């Protein structure tokens, strides 16, 4: 009995440490398992954060990419302006009498579709007063001109909005660039709405008017002006990203030169806007002589309308006179600007900008005079309008070159 008790006691004594050791190992395993789970959750959380927060791309890469995109966008806007000018010169802008964002993207397919479209056009003043003897074949030409302009406008919108959304999502845009891109996309949408608002003015019945049906010259100028703002804004931002900024000294001559360059650029922009009034009123056809207007330097009907201020925007003679004065003033200002720049030491690229502006200015005034003397032929008039865009581009390039001067 004593022996049995001793054996049992010894057995318990030997088993006790083993059981304690077993439970300790089990606790250790549990602790290691918890640590592993914590590590896995931390890794998965970090991975999810890395998927949400896009790592920033180096500035040099993003600047080049965004800059090239904006230059391409400005090119599409320039194409829309030129195509719109040709549409206006061929009197095609009122051929499509309604506006649908998606539905009008598909042109008429069958003879019945074309006849239905032609019938809609016949209900409006341009056909009744001006084109009452137009054939279906002639109508197809002006319809396709306006259709091309509208489709190009949609292409411009896609060129801005789709890449902007992609770059935004990828984190390519800095905080300041986001504001610029939003403003540009907003201008694109506004431009499309303004285009239809302009066309509507030419579709309205005007019983008291004996003039031929045309769009409002005010709305035409607003439409062109917003397109030019969009073009210059895109070009300026693109050039600022692509071209390295010069470190120019802060001297009085350079400060004056930059102020004069800004003023000259504003004068060029104003001259381009006055060209829209000339186009809207067909003012290029009233006096086809230069430098005099007819036999006089100042025509007799310059202030024929009452009140006097009405002549500035509604009298074709006054509108042409103003455009002449603004054009000559622009060339004179550009010439003075170039001569002033020759007296200052400037980087080679900046001197090229001055020389390019001067060259395009004299080419543009030559085109303008030729267009006037030849009674506004469509190819020459379209080239003259394209020249105004080129001149404006040179002005934007020049003032962009001078941005390195400390204020």
C-alpha cells in the first residue's frame, strides 16, 4: 500500500512539469498565430491604401505630358475656328435648324431622310428670303458644312474632357493645374451652348427687318471671343509647362517692354473680335478699296445711324472703318515693340518670338488688304481668318517668354 502510494505520487510529480510545459507551448502557439494575423491585416491595409492613394509622378514627366495635351487641345480649337469661318463664308450656318447632342451625330441616310431635312429648312427665313430656289443637292453641301463644324466641336469637347478625367484620376494634376483644367472644360461646354444660342438668332422670324437672314453679330462675336479665350488659355498653359522659364533681370527697360507687349497683345485680340463684327454684317463688301474708303478717307455714311453709338456695332461702314484702324494700329504697335526689343539683350528664343510676331503681322495685313480688294473670296478670307489666329498665337508665345521678368 505504501509502495503503491509512492509510485502514484511519483507519477503525478513527473507528469506535472510535462503538463505545464504543454500548456506553455500552446500559449506560445496562440501568441504566434495572433502576431501573424496582425501582420497580415497590416499588410492588407497597406496594400489597400496603396491602391487608393496613387503615388505622385515626377513633375518633369507630368508637366511634359499635360503641356503636350493642352497644345493639342489648342490645335483642335484653332481647327474649329477656321472651320467655323468657312461655314460662315459659305453661308452654311443656318442649314441645320435644330440641335441634339447625340441624335444629330448620324446624318440623313436615305432620300426620304434628306427630303424631310430639306423640308424643315424650308420653314425658316433663310430659305424663304435668300435661298427659295435652292435644290436638294445645293442644300446637302451647306448641310454637310454645318454638320462638319458641329462634329468637330464635339471632338474638341472630347479632347478636353476625357484626358482631363484620366489625368485627374492618375494624380497627374497639381492643385493649381486642377483649377486650370476645370476652367478649360467649363469653357468648352459654354462654347457649345453659345454656338447654338448664336444659330437660333438667325432662325427667328423678323417681320420688321428688310435685311437678309443672318445670325446676330453680337452673338457671333461672343461665340468667336469665347473660342479665342479658350485657345489662348490652353496655349498659354501648355507653353508654360513645356518651355523653361527664362531668368531675366529686373531692369526698367524690360518691365516697360513687358507692359507694352501685354498692351499690344490686347490690341491684337480686340482686332480679331472686330473681325467678327465685319463677318457678321458682311462689312467687307461695302468699300472694296484701300487705303481710302471709296473716294474719301472718312466716308460720308460713317455715322449714318442714330443714336451715334449704334454705328459702332451695327453700321457696316463704321465696322469696316474700325477694323481698318485697329489693324493698322496693331501693326504699328508690333513694329514699335520689335524695335524696342532690339535695344535690349534677350535670350535667343525670346528674340525669335519678337521676329515671328512682326513677320506674321505684316503677312496678316497683306492678306486683309488683298481680301478687301478682291471682294472677299472665300479661300482668301478663310486664310485671313487663320492668319488672325496665327498672329494671336505669336502674341501669346511672346508674353509667355517675358513671364520670367520679376514683377
